[in-house]
């Protein structure tokens, strides 16, 4: 359910950004008018698309990572490093989630001047949502990798001994 909601929100926000941008450009170029609220809204939507995209990247384990050193490590040591990096990432996301809750509360109590001032806190809710979801995902990943490290059996089906970034060959493909 969460997967469908994330993907649906991502598509909806991207479609809204395209629609509002096109509308603003068309109105300005064709009629020399525009809506003052579209540009601040687009700035808020960029934040939403970034956090929703980060949540999906965390879900699919496709965040940018540097694995120049871990690529040469034995499987168990690589798994241990993965447990540590998942723990650190969960901690950072959790701290950012907590800080963003404080930010949303401040924006509610002291709204900024300008467009969407009184509602700015609503647009900032994607920050605690995104960071807390990512923190939970990395905690789960840490636990699964920790169990895999202890038992020697991989609980993460997408990972192999060679690495999880390479696609499996299709039947009949030749190496």
C-alpha cells in the first residue's frame, strides 16, 4: 500500500509541476499575465519531489553510494560494513526527521511572510515524513543485513555475492 501511495504521489507531484510550469509560461508569453502563487508553489513541489524520490530510492536500495573499497571485501566483511552504513544512515535520517518536525512546528507557530505563509508548515510536512520513512527503511535493512551477517544466509533477495547492482542474465543469454 505504501509503495503505491509513494509512486502515486511522485507521479501526481511531477504532473502538477509540469502543469503549473506550462500554465505559467503560456500565460506570460501569450497574455503577459501570470499567477504570483505558482512560483512559490513550484519551489515547495520541488522539495516534495526530492523527498519522495529519496524515499523511493531508499525503498529500492538505489541511493548513490561509493563502493570502491567494499567491492573488494569478502562477503561477510562487506555485510558488516553494510550493517554499519545502514545504522549510520538510519541515525542521520532520524535526526533530520526530528529536526524537520521542529521546523514544521516553528513554521506553524511563526508563519513566514509572503505566499503560503500561513500554510508553509503544511508544505514542510514532507520533510519529517520522508526522513522518518527513510530512517525506518534503513533500520529494517540494518536488521536484515545483521541477521544475514550472523547466519551467513542472505535475507535480502536482490543481493548476491558479486553485488546487487548487476541485473540477472535472462535465460538463453550468453556471458
